[in-house]
C-alpha cells in the first residue's frame, strides 16, 4: 500500500465512509468510542502513552478487536486530532469585518491547543482534510468573504494564521515544560541576568541592550506574547486586504 492510498483510507474512516462498510463489528465498540478513549489517555498522560494495546486495555477489549475499526496507530492519531476540532469557532457577523472574524478564529484555535497540547506532536500529513478541520477552514475562509482577496490568497492567509497559532502554542508548551517546578517569570529573570553577564556589550551590543532594558524581567500574562504576535499578523493581512481594495 502506497502512502497516498493509505492516507485515502484514513480519510475515508474520518469521513465515515469506511466505517459504514466495516464488517464483523464487536458489540460495545465503535470508531468514536475508540478515538475518544485514545483522546482521554493523551489528555491525561501525553501522546506517548497512546498505543493500540493501551487503548484496548482501557476499554476492556483485546487489541485485535480495535483493528476492525482502526488499521494502525498512525490512523488513530489523525482521527484523534480531528476529534478535538469537533467544536469550531462561532461565525462572526459579516458586519463585524474580516479582522474580527480571523481574530475570533485564531483565539479559538489558541484555546484548543492550550487545552490539548499533545495535538501539536502529531505529524501533519497535508492540508486540512478531515471533517472537523475542514469545517474550521470553512469558518476561517468565511471571514474573508467580504474582501477582494483571491481564493488563493485567502487560503494563504489561513495557512499563515494557523501556522502562527500552532508555532506559538508549541513554544508555550515547550517553555512550560522546561520551567516546570519554577515560575516562568522567575526563570526568565534568571536567564536574563546570567546571559547579561556572559554576553558582553562589545560582542553582542544589541542583545546586551535588550537585556539591560529588562525585556525579560517585566511581568507578563500567559497570553501577552500571543496577543502581540496576532496583532502583528493581522496588521500585515490588513495591508494585503487594503492593497486589493485599492487595486479594484
């Protein structure tokens, strides 16, 4: 089986096509129950704890019985990722404008990834293609419907915002793990003080100036960096939208 045919079968399962053809179902089992059990494990113990054997054990069935519904762990991971996207962001009224719509979309994804950081560890196999993720894309594109952006530009905008939110969420997750057991602000202040002593102003004048100004010493909320980054991204998109309007 080549990679494309394997992905096609996974997507058939996600969209419920293959599930309708599954034979010899076991009573008390379904694809949704299996995926939900795997999500619970990942949410409480991390993605590394998820295995076909572990999911089967939690459900009180044999591992082989799961293979009637899920062909492999890779398939299970993709279905798990789609499951946490089950609740898309609420549509924003068109009168609110594209910026409010994209801001709402980005904050929705931000909250989802903070709640389920293990999703970030699942390899991306391509553009959104599972049903819940496609619905998220649909909601995002709907926010841009009133602009004069081309359809290609709209897709690129959504890729940009999605990439920013995922990148920020991954950084937040890794920093949180690195600073576990000590306050992040305390750790950043220690880092700033130590680096300020090691990086001389002669060798690293700009780094030294930033550290001397106390950039890492200021108290900040957990979402401050996200708010700043999102504002910058939306400001850039606004330039693109305005340019398209002027050209038209």
